[in-house]
C-alpha cells in the first residue's frame, strides 16, 4: 500500500543581489550631503546582532521548558497534511503485551452460535432470513435465495474453527446461483454477500470457488454503476437483467451510506483479480461525494441520483449515513443516538494508533508521548463514546435500545415525577405498545468497539462489559427451540420477541464476542486480514 503521508517542503528564497553595486557608494555620499548626518553602521549592526542572539536564546529556552508550545506554533504556522507528516522510527521496541484467552467465556459464545446455526440448518438452510420462533425461513425475493445468511456467516465459521459446519456451508455455496430475476439492495448485497465471499476467500487460503462467485456477483452488481448517468450507483439492481433500479421509497434519491460504503469490497476484488474496472466504479463515486460537499463540508444523508449532488436533508451518523462519515459536533444536532453509532468508539481509538502515532507500534495502551495531539483527541473521544454506549444498556433487560435521546434543558421532561437523569426512549410509556426505538435487534456495534478497545488497552473492563451483554442476550433473546430473536422492548422484563434473527447476529455480534474472549494472536488488529477489511484500500 502506498504511503500517503506527505511532507511539505519549503525553500528559502534568497533576496536578489543589488544591481549596480558600484553606484551605491556615490548614492550614499549624496544622501549624507543632503541630511548632514551619517548613521553609525557598526552600532546598528551590533544592535541587530544582540537582538537576534537574545531572540534565539529565548526560543531555545522556550523549546526546552515548554516544547509543546513550540510544536503547536509550528503546526499552526506550517501546517500538517491530513495524514500527519511525521517520520516514524525504523525500529521500535516491542511494547505490546500478549492477551490470553478466557476459554470458558469464549466457549460459551461458541455454544450460543451453534444453538442458532444448527437451528437455522435444521429449519431453513440456504434461506436469506431465519424466523426462529416459527422455525422457518424466507427469501428476499420470490425468485430464490442469494445466500444472504449462509455467505455472511462463512468467516465466523472459519474463525471459530467449526469445521463440520463450515464444510456443509461451503458445499451449499458451491451450488449457489446469483441469476435471480429480482431487485436486490446494491449496498446490502455488496457488504453481506460480496464481502462474505471475499472474506471466505482470504481465510480459506484463496479458495477459487469463492473468487469465481464473487466475480460473478460483482459483474451483476456493476449494472448499478453502468446504468447511472451520474456515476452514483442505483440503490437496487436486478441480478438477472443486470439493470439498475430506483428505490420505491425515495425515487431519484440515494443515501450516502448506499453509495459511499462499497469501496472495500470492489477495491479488494480489483486487487486480487488485477482488474481495475471494479476500482474505477467506486473511486468515481468518492470523487462525486467529495466534489459535491456543501460549504460546511458536511454530507447530507441524501443525494440526487441523476445529478450527482447532495440535497438539503438531515445530517446524521445513524441510519443511511453511519457507514460513510464522521460529522462535526458544531453542527445543529438532534440529541439522539442510534445504536449504529456505537461502532465509532473503537474505530476512533484504532484510528488514533494507526494514523496519529509517532511510533509504528504504540504500547498497550499508548504512552503519553506516542500519540500526537490529534491522536489523543480521537482516543479519548472513542473511550468516552464507548462509556456512553454502555450506559444505554442500563435497562430492564441489560440490552441497548435501537435509538436513545439525551436530556437537554428544553425537552420539558423535568415536569415528570420520574424523569430520567441522562437519556430516554422517546415514546416509551407503561401500558402502550413499545415504539420502534425500544427494540434490540441483536446488533454488533457496541461489542465491536469493546473488542477493539480491549485489544488496544488490555483493560479487563471491556471484557466485563462484553460478558454482561452476552449474558443479557442469553437471558432475554434466546429461543429455546433454537436461534435468537429481536427483543421488542428492552425495558420490559420478561421480554417480548419478534420472530426474526438478523444475519449480522451470527456474522458480527457473536464473532466479535468470540474475538473479545480469544487471545490476541487470533486476528491481531495489525494482521493482513483485519487491515484488509477495516481500512480503506489505496491504489498503488
């Protein structure tokens, strides 16, 4: 991967020499004749020398006693590139400690996975979706399955070492066809199915079957780009007709998450096939997204698909935008947080040690002088965001709701006798059906951040948080006959369940919990696989 760090170079321009120097003396004589006074050149020169020496000595003293003042002044005056133009030492002593596995907790996660996967195999093997309460499956369209569940879970099966289950899943995928005459989400199909095939390809040691399936699917998805006048992909695609399709809910519009989160899969496919076509599709999208930003440089949730420009709409880190960008808190905000946002805590901490460190491998956790000022801001913000996300698990079930609202002075809730001190679920009242915001959909974002934070710090508090979440899932979301289901109201105990188990519960939530309780040799954060699927590809 090419090094994107750039160094600004400065050249001191020497003032041009005075021309006609031989005439300067006669000019001075004429000036002395007119003024009647001659300045003492030696006195003036000595005075300037004293000033320079005093100033330089003062600067040295300031640099010695207050080095941060000098570095911040240089940063302000000279500036740094977006990737921090800091030279890293060639050799850095190893300062990271090995983290041992918690075998009992890790094995408990494996048993939970098998409880869900075996039920799916029994009741709905190959179906795109699983309904554990009614014990059956369903597909995204009437034309048949595209492996939405099976393909998405392949990497978890490999990571957990479930060889028999993996062999059965691989055999099913080998007979999978994407020639389906139905409309599928470009975004969801890319991140779940194409991404699942590419992950399985890497973890399997480059099993060609997965690559062949990935190329076939990507070529069908490419119609979403080819049919677009602007270069922004259509939000849906007919895989059989290879034709881009508009959304029925937001005709003519696409969200930034739909078009801006296809980069990893398409770029990695170009990387392993040496075919730049896939790369060009998504790189053009990024160019459009960057060129179309408003003056405040924040991306609205929606874009005009035909014209390739943003429209005036909300700015959010939640649904339809969470996977695209991080916005600035100086914008006018609604005091609301989606559970989806909780991925950001761990990502900020990881970004701090990967992009804003003075050393190649910061210690665990980073020492004070190992991160620059930007790195420490991201690191501390990430830690605080994880704390906030864990606070939202203070419910009757110990599970976090889909959306919470934070208390502000103007919310009018102080009039209520039992007004919450910090956050609340809007519309949740005793005796009425729970609002959508009150549900827990088996989401992975918080446990993903806990896994990353634990690997970066070694602090057992993150494992403790993860274990509490796992126990709450076991107690309230487990279906006795097999599988797990969405909890409709996290503040109701006993919990009422919805008959659906999301694919990301097996492919992400339990995978991150398994990694949280595994030793640090399993998928290190600086391993090739983790870097492939957690960072942005750059073209050499």
